[in-house]
């Protein structure tokens, strides 16, 4: 048993102990605790929790690898995922918080006064969150597989057990404070290696400033090897794909149910806005570091690994080959590993970099703990979204309105366990790399919730028939395009990860057209929509804005 295994295991077990302790201490005892953490989370801590919820395995494990392999074209992920928070913070989060519901399907059901719309929105939430969770469980499999030097599939099964336990136990209250701890661990784990790499390669501890020189040097290496330059735009796809992916990720961010529900855990509209501002700061720390991570990793691989003798490769390569995520093949038989003979999965770049750069066992263990924190935090939020959609929006609001609080919590916890196991089974043989699977979830959110929520908040004429048409057509168009693109049928070179642009357009058009040709919502519903646009101390009544003396947000 080597030192690296012992150190990594000790760090991961210590962090797991912290998470489980927090979940037990903050155990959900009421439905408001389970779904919205009692609406008492301070904005700065909610911003951290949003950051952890957001910086999933796709961001922590997959993003730098995607940028490393795609180069310039990988920046669409960074810009889309960050820009989406601006849309969410300014267009939707404060207004949804003012409406005072527990879940996105509950908002849609009540805003449009339709049980059908509520159930349809709950089904969309389950589909989106389930797709997203496959990427997280696949990510946890990569981490655990490398740690124990076992197949990533076995690692995935271990991740399923961990996530099912602490998500079902603590609910949103436990998960929120667990996510604060997970954010602190994952951001430290992400920044330490990239700072050390920057020092090691450039002598400058500020990777955000120093990596530009390395990108320039890589351009020279690329020309020598006769491969497309790292910073050349649109070499891995068309500019239309770049723009479609950018839109899909932005609109998907603004429509993701497990992210939106985080804004329900604060007390006021103002706190919701500040939560978004803090979240942008905390997310920016990782997203500004990902391109530097990618550049340094690629530079080290090109200069230290490529060109080595096959029988004298660094010891870390064998460990990763065992996981099935790294392939080295001497295809020309010269005994030397060429750059083109090194096939490295997007999903292992961040995990492997501390070993590639020889940063020591403690940093390797810390990165493993950070990656697990990222996968676990997002998976926990996703499972709460699935659970609340089924237990609250379908079981309680539609089928069993007289269910006791104990019954509702029991159904919520069991739905988490079942959803985690099912997602884990799919993640054993994932249909794509982590960032690709996650992009599908964003495409589905773009085509369904983004039009429904934007029109639900900002267009009082939108009605129940319009939102039902929008959800169904948006979902159908998005899914159809994903399957068409994977079969090789594309429009303007837009592949499956950019499908949300078609789904969102179809969702908006269907909602608007059907709403206009059917009866308008009643006056009470239209006034409720107008009220959402004003701060909580103001309301809209009979065509005028009133200042309220006594406001009670529930």
C-alpha cells in the first residue's frame, strides 16, 4: 500500500466525516427544512453553496480537460456557464424568490393555475436533473477509480452509496451547509495545483497572468508537430456550434431547477440578488483558473511525456491506464511515445495533473478530495430537485394533498435513494464524456424552463395552454435534435451540445403563439405577475404600484 493511497484516502475520509457530521447536525425535521432550508441562509453562505452546487464534476474534473483538448473552442463552456448566472440573477432569481414557493414546478403550476403544467414541469425537472446526475456519478467513479486503482465503474457504485446517504438524510438544510464546506475544500484543491504549476513552469505564482507566455510557446510546438494551433478559433467545430453552445449553456443555467431552488433558501428578494453576486465571485475563482490549468497541463504533457521512450514512461501513466481513461500506444513501432499516440480523456486532466507535474502526495490527495466534493455537492442538489419534484409537486400537490409531513419526508427520502441508484446504473456506461452529458442537461433546461420562466415572469399574457405547449414542444425539439446530431444529421454544423438553441426558440414560439390564440389569464393572475417585478415592499394593484406597510414573505 503506497503513501499516495494512504494520504489520499485519509484526506477524503476526513472530508467525508465533515460532510456527514454537518448533515447529521442539520438534519431536516420539517418539509421547509428539507426543501428550502427554512429560508434562513445568509447570502454570502448561499453564494458559496450555489458555487459548490454549480461547480460540479463537469467544472472541476472536466472543464480544464475540455479546454486543454479543444483549445479556444472550449472557452464556450466557460463563457456560457458564467454568463448564465447574470441572466439568472437579473431576470429570474429575485422574482421567483418573491413568489415564495418551494420548487420550480410549483411556481409554474401556481403561476399558470394548472395542475397539468405543474406535473409536466415536475417531469421535465426529473429528466434534466437525472441527465445531469449521470455526469456527476461518472465523475465520482473517475476519482474513486484512480484512488483505489480500480475500474471507474466500481468507483461509480461507491459514489452512489455515499450520495444516496447524505442527500436523503439532511435534505436542503443539511446539503446547504455541507455545500459551504465542500466549496471551501474544492476551491482550495483547485487553486493549489495551478499556483504550484505556475511557479514551477514560469516562476510566477499568479497563473492567471503567467499562462499567456505558455500559450505562445505551445503555438510554436504545435507548428513544429504540424497540428492545429491551441489558440486558433473554430478548429474543432463551426462558429455556429460555438455560438449555439454558448447560448445553450447560458439559457440552461438560467433554467436549471436545482440551481434556481438555491435562491428560495434566502429570506428576501434583495438577499436573492446578493446570493447571485456572491456566487459569481466564488464561481469566477475556478472558471478564471481553468484555462491556466489547461495550458500548463498540455505544456507539461507535450514537453515532459510526449517524446519519452514507451518503456520509460512516468509511473503515473500506468495508474491511469488501469482506470481505462488513458491510452498509450506505440502505433508506429519506434519505441517513442509521440504526441498523437497519447490518448487522454477530458475527464482525467485535472485529476492527473498533480502527478504529471510531480506536486507531491498531499496535493494529489487534496485534488481527489476536491473532485469528490464537486461531484457530491452537485449530485446532492440534483437529488433534492428530483425528490421535491416527485414528492412535493406530484405526490403531495396532485395525488395526496392530505399526506402528513412525516409521509412526505419519507417519500422524498426514498425517491432520492431510487433516483441515485438508477442514475448510477446509467453512469456505469455513460453515453458521453462528463462535459457532454452535462451539456445535454443544459440543452433540455434551455428548451423547457428558460422560455416558461422568462415568459412566466415578464409576460402576463402567457397562459396555461401556452406554457404546456412550450414545455412539450421545447422538450421534443431538444431531444429530437440531440438524437439527430448523434446520428450525424446537423444544421450549420451545430452538434448535440448546442441543441438548446433550437429547443429554446421552439419553446418561446409555441408559448407565445398558443397564449395569443387562447383566452388570457384572469386579472388576479396577471396582477400577481406584475407584482413579481417590484421589490417586496411594493405591490401592483388595480394598475397602480402600492407601498406595503407590512410584508410577510413565505
